[in-house]
């Protein structure tokens, strides 16, 4: 079964990125600790976009991603962040499957 990589962009309410990052970091740690199919969970903070967060996530399979997406950690993060308006109305998480990776040395 092939791995699945996700690249997501999240727009936060102006000035709320750091608040949202606290919830997101805790979520990432929980996922790596409790979801065997979550292989990598990286949080990227673009310097030129003060209200943007990007995620790079790798899952053992598409099924592992579905387990993550419907899992308890993401529900906990949503509950903890509820009512804090950290994500802008048009900044919902938009996961986009990443293109298939080319093995090093075989990129022709």
C-alpha cells in the first residue's frame, strides 16, 4: 500500500496565528504519539504571510489519513479552539494530496 502525503494551507484571523499554533502543535504531538499511521506532521510558518500556517503530513496509507481526519485528536483540537475565531472564514483547512514523490537519484 502506498503512503499519502498532504499539504494544507490554513489562513488565520489577523493576529491569531500564534494562538492557533498552540492548538495545532499539541494536536501534532498527539497524532504522532497515538496514531500509528501518522508518520510525519510538520507545521510550517511562512515569514512573508503573517496569518498563514502550512502543514506537511505523511500517512502510511489513505486509510490512515481517514483515521486521522476522523480521529479523537482533531476533534479535541476543534473543541479547544472553538469560539476563539482563530481560523478566518475563508481559511478553512484545505488538504491537497501531494504529487507522488520521486526517489532520490531517480528524478529523470
